């Protein structure tokens, strides 16, 4: 029953989060122009109506102001974040999933890191009980941000999840690529090596470019 | 149940979620062929369509609790199948589709039918060279006979965006079909 | 190439929004060609999948049916945690050192034990900036407040550092050198910030106390 209590606490936290959504404008007042407060507030209203998180919108506006960016460019960037969140949520929901705010943010991050909507869909479907969606998308986004080509990023993450290796091995992938880069290995080559290792662990044959042959849906 | 005695999608979904797994077969029978043509056109072969429908059905069962509108199971299932088709297209690319194209346009007997069959194949080959999004809007409008408004509702997008996609598809098809 | 594009009015005919007869004569021929090429060749025959499909689907469905809901309830009520949940430490803590000259990435995978607030991870940020007179850190974790998190100079070799307890999630950030120059962390992944620059990214995962 402890766990039931924990869930109730989580639900309570969620309710608190919903209440906090109303103060988007309050979080911006004094940091950005009144016009921008109004605009971001409107975009945030749209986001909430679509079941999207609004915190990344506020963050982007605050970031722009801190960096001394002109309000009109900040507005464009905020709209861009909204578009990414909406795209990520749409793609993820299209797989039949019901993503949480954090998962949607992770999906938007993956898109911002250079992955495509298709990639996010594949990765969402790749996630399983042992490899949660958020971790899968964060790892993939981090790999892409490190310069691993997107097709390889997706192939590597899929191979890692399918290999049955524990979650820690998945979340450690970006660090491994970084470590390889520090010793002069390209992100591309590092990812290839890691993918081979994962496939070898799973007892699969190595596929070029990380693409599985045949139809994996066939029983 | 509706007045004809046929259980509604919503009541079947609720029965499955209550633990009556076998009730899911009602939904399988009801929808296994409904979007088969769409899937076959998207993927270029009936075999691939069958795989996609099978996988989408199993996925629909796995995520059934997330079907927000049980009475609109059909629309929800379509989105899952659509995603499978897009994912499958990414995996196979069009090269392999071209090998299987004959399976969609089944062989016919008469000479004129054979001629028509060639024309049909030509269009299908060209369709496979469109982007998946362009191809989809073409298939939904001209094969499935949906209006732009219906497609927009189903895919949660705007009519204007769909028209732009379609008009690019028309131009691309012309390039492909008139190429020497 | 432009000759291969249909005119807009022809596209309207293809869309069924305009009658062919309403077109000026010079466009009718083009519209007829378009119809013949694109619409007359469409195969609309229904597709029926194999009879065995239902059996195959239901076999897989029944295979998955065992303990779907019971599994969820076990997670809520059972006295033992499922495997992944056991990895969630109540006070997970670790340190990540992001260094300009020699990136030190935790390859052992073992988080360094430090006391942190609940569900947070200590992350140490470092920047090599020998000529800077001040360095600060701003990011999503401090509302991009350039004054909130100054770094401290360590020794005389130009290294600046600060350690923060970051909650689980993904954080974007940058260093501000001398109050005006935004510098991404060279030892961390970076993404486009939407303003023509790059933000560094750190992902904190307290599921196993490890930082991505």
C-alpha cells in the first residue's frame, strides 16, 4: 500500500502542477516586456488546451530576455518551442501512447537536437517497461546533439533497448560517445561500435547502418 | 449495445478492459479489412498491409486503456495503423515496394485490362516515390474518397496544409509520369 | 521543370472543386490529361486480408493478456518494488564534471555519493576561462537568471566551478563570461537555442542516479 500512497502523492503533485499553470504570466512579469508576457501567455493557453506543458515556453522567453534578444525574435522562438512540443506530442500520441509532460518535453528536445518526427515515433515505440520513453528520447536527443547522425542514433538506441541490457547501459551511451570523442573517435564511429556491441549482446547479426532487415512485426 | 443488437465499439472496448479479452476479436473482425486498402496503397503490397494491420491491432490491444474515446475506436485504430505504415515505409524504402507492386494491382485477363493494369502500375510506382505524407493525402482523397475536411479531422491538421501537400503531389506525379 | 507543374485551376479540377467545363479551352486539355494520368488510373478495388489474420492477432493478444491489469495493480500494492523502481534512490546524488580542456565523463557508471535534496543530483560545472574576471551559469534550472549562479575561481590556472543540485529532467544552460559573453559548455551536448546560438544540455536521470 505504500506504493498506492506514493501514487496518490504523485496525483497530488499533478494537481498542484495544474494549478501552477495559471501563473505563466506572473512568472514572466518584470523579466520581459508586457507585450511579450501577453503573447507567451496566449501561446501557453493554447499549449495547455492541447495537453502540452507550458514551462518550456516560459523558459524560452526568459532565456531570450537574459540573452538580450529582441522581443520579436523571442516571440518567434517561443512559437518554435510550441510547434516542437505539439509535433512531439502528436507523433507520440499517434503511436498509441499517452505521453506525460516530461515525455513530451523529451520528444521536443529530440526534435530540437535534429531528429525527425519519424525518429521520435520509432523511439517512442521502442521504449518498453525497462526503458521508459523519457529516457529513450533523452538519450537519443543527447546522442544527436553530440553529432551522431540521426539514422545511427535511432539504430543505436533501438539496438540497446532490444539487447535487453539494463537501463543504466542506455543512459550511459552519451557519456560513452563523449569519452570516445575525447580520445579522437568520431561520434559516428563510436556509435557504430556501441551498436555492434549491443547487437552482439542480443545475439543478433550486425546490420549495416543499424537497420534491421526483414519485418520485425512478424511473430 | 445499439438497438440492432450489435455491440458498439465503446461497449466492446469496455468489455475488453474489464477482462473479457476474447471480445477484442469483435473489433478485429470489424476493422481488419476497413483500412486494408489504405495500408496496401501506403506500403505497396497486400502482404505488407497485412503485417501492418496485425501489428496495429496488437498495439491497439496493448494500449487500449489509452483509447480516450472508446466509441471512436475506429479513428484511434486508424492513427495507430497509419503510424505503422509510416514506420514500415521508413524501414523498407520504396525499392522493395517496387518489387511487390504487382500484388496490389492483381493480374487481370483481357488485353484492355492488361493495358489498364500497366497504367495502374505506373501510377502506383509513381505514388511510391512521393513522400509518405503526400502519398497519404492522395490515397485518402482519391482512393478512399474522403474530403479534405474529413482527412483534416482524421489527421488533426488543416485543410490548407493538406491542399498544399496534395498539389505538390500532383506536380511530382506529373514529373514522374511524364518523365521519358 | 516548370512545364511539368499543373496550373492551379487544373488542380482544382483534380480536387473536385471545379468543373472541367468551367475552364478556359486552353486549360481543358491539360485538365483532361491530368485526370487521365492521375485519377483514371487509380485502383479502388477493395483489399481483403487473409482469413488467418484474426487468429494470428488473437493469439498474440491472448499472449499479452495475462496480467496486464494485474501487473499494474501489483506495482501499486505489492510489498516489493519492480526491478526498475528499485533503482530509484530516495536521495540519489552524483557529480558530473564538465571541463573545458579535458572532459571527465563518468565512465564507471557509479554515481559519486554526495548528499543532495530528494530526487536531485549534484552536478559540478567547470569552465576554463583564464582571462575572465567573472563567470556565471544560467539555464532552465535558475530561470535563466544571469546573476543567480556565479562560478568561483579555483586556484590560479583559470578554472571556474560551481556545483548545483539539479532535479531529474533535462536542463539547458550556458556560461556567461564577464557578464556579456554567452559560452556553451564544450564538454556537453549542445542544441540550437532558437536565437542563432547553442545551448548546452545536461540530462539528469535519478532513476539510477546517473547523469546522461
